[in-house]
């Protein structure tokens, strides 16, 4: 307990420094409102329901896009690793789109699906699919051929073998790919909502900023940042639990 | 006897030759398939766009987009936007790279600095730092400085964590022998620790570079102005969908070239190390 306190003391110090800087007249209190006022604004946003409503929309887009990317990207990656023809023709396209800065897709998805949920889900799906595909591909390619042969000789059907042999050996790299995708999903969610949306965390941040409600804006920014952090921590715990058989 | 051995070695050489030929053939086949796939993508794009099932606004044909890019290149608009985007993304990336390596080195040597920054990095790394963009605009305005700032803020974290991890795994024997031979702390850092950690540091830079590009494009889209992302946003406001798709193609090419160049640089710098190849996952 005491060591944890010592470990996280710097964060507390930063918070205190923020409060002190904002309360003194060194910096403009509009540009940096005191942390205590940000907390008050946060409670206000929760009471109004603004934060919860917009947050629910954002998280729905995030998990829908990411979920699609995991199912389709993971399936594609494993299929590419097992089926050479697919690998030869699809892998160049994966390599082509891998270095694309995914944020360039934001205006394109808006042209296709407008300002609502659809364009955000499509964007997050497209952006997250590549890291998941590459993770699944590398993982499944690493699965030992001997295991595959013995499973087949013991009469496992193709599908059964995929599920029991290829999936578990692809899992560590696949899960790593999904972790990258999770971080990317948060970036794309916030960015696309900042640029073109009528709902969501990013929209709320932009709206509050443009009306000069900076205390509330800071409250939403910190909420998104902490949600991203919490999601990564929870995912890491899940990953460890899923890979517990590896020891 | 000698003739049999000769023949045996000849057979072996022949086998090697055919193996090399098979490998070359395989590579040629894969290369051909890659070109075919990419051409097919463009052909399918063109066909769908011209089929009449989608409007010109939803998907302008590839040839129209290519012509748009060509016109921009001739008039010079393309080069201005490209230069502005590259300048901000690269300045931000280099500040993040140098700052990240220096701070991580300092952290590994001074315990107080390590204590202070450790929790900040472990909390800050997984945060979507792009959410702070409006705050940075509030502080620094909508010009180059704030764009470079958000790029640095976002891409410094992978450099920091990779450098810290690299320094932590330097073999103790290397440090002992360098100390034994009379290296002082400064020599130890610059001539032993950092070179030994360089594979991980380069991996960190390879993670940071795409982030720098993504964030630079978002910053341009939010703040407007010159740059490839800014031009895309302007085109989108005027419902100029050829301009939007031209921007997508241009940005894709920039990303492709920069990231391939980074991978090549890694191979060059690490020829002496067994980890010269690219990391398998990112």
C-alpha cells in the first residue's frame, strides 16, 4: 500500500502543481482551469447526462468497429496463413494498406456513410483490421506443422483442427495485434468525432471548447484519456487470463 | 573413387542450384501476384465507379483521381501541401525520437528522474493523447507549433518505453567488461548501453513513425490550413470528392514511402546485429 502510494506520488504532485499553477496568476485560468473546478464540471456533466449519453455513443462505435475488425481481420489472417493462394494475392494488399495513416480515411468514410455511427464504425473497423490481420497471420504461420499433421492423422476435421490447433498457437500474437488495434480504435474514435460528428466524446470536447466551457472540456478530455488507460489495463488482464495455459 | 565423389558433389551443387532457382521462381511468382493484386484493386475501383451503381460523389473513378493529382502536381499545390505536412510530421518525430532517447537514458541513470516519470509514462502510454488536441489548440493556437507539439506528445511514448526496455536488457557482462577496461559513465552510456539497446530503440521508432503521421493528419484536419490532411478537409467541405480521394492516395503514398524507408534504415543500421530484420508484429 505504502509502496504503491510512493510509486504514484508523482501523479499526485502533478495534480497539485496543476491546481497551484491555475490558482496563482502565472497562467491564464481560462486556458488552465484549476483541477478542482474541472472535477466540479465533471459532476455537472454526469448530472446532465451529457457525458453518459455521448460516452455511450462513442463506446458503442468503438466496440462495434473493433469487434468487426477482430472477427473479420482475425479470420482473414488465419485463412491467409493456412491457404497459400489467398496469401499470395491478399498479402500484397495488406502490405499496401498497412502503412496508410488511417486518419486519412476519416473524410472518405464520411462521404460514404455520413456523420453518424456508420462512418465511425466503418473507420474503426478499417483502421483496426490490419493490425489484427497481421497478428493472426504471424501467429497462425508459427503454429507447428507437426501438430497440424498429428491432428489430421488422428482424424480431426479441417474446422476442428483450426479451432483446436491453429487458434491456440496463433493466440499470443493475435492478442498482441488486438492490443495495438484497441489503442488505434481510441485514437480514431476521438479524432473522427472531433472532425465530423454530432454526438460522442470528441464532439462534446469540440462543442464545449467552442462555447468556451473550458472546465467542462478538460473534464471530458480527462475522462476519455482515463477510459483509454482503463481499457488497456483491463485488456491486459484479460490477455493474461486467456494465455494462462502457456506456463 | 575420385570420380564418384566428384559426381556426388556435382549432384549436390545441382540440387542447390535447383533449390535456388525454385526460390527465385517463388519470389518472382509472389512479386507478380503482388503487382496483379494491386492492379486488380485499381481496375475494380475504376469499374465500380463507372458502373453507374454508385454516384461520382461516392466514388470517383481512379483515372479521375489520378488526373486530379497530376493537375495538383503541375500547378505546384501538391508539393506545397506535401512539404508542409512532411515538415511538421518529421520535426515532431525527430524531437520525439531524440527527446525520448535522452529522457529514457537519464531515467536509467538518475533514480529520482526515474521515480518521477515512471508512473507518468505507464499511465500516459495507453491514453488516447489525441483527445488533448483542443487543449493544445487553446494554449498554442492553430499553427505549426501546436501541430508539432501534438505529434511530439503522441509519438514520444513508444520511444520512451522501447528505450527503457532496451537499456534494461543490456547484458551485465558487457557493462562489467567495459567498466573493467576503464570506461567512465559517459562512455558507458554512449559506447556500450545505447548501441546495445539500439535494436529495441529502432523498434520504438518504427512504432512512433506511423503514430506521428496519423496524428499530423488529424491535427491538420481539425485545425485546417495547408498540408495534405488540411487539403482533404477543404475538399470535403466543398463536396469535392475527387479531391478527398486524391488526398487519400497521396497520404497513402507518403506513409508507404516513409515506413519502408524506416525499415530499410533499420536493416542498414543493424547489419551487425541478428535482429536486423523488421519486428514480426507491431
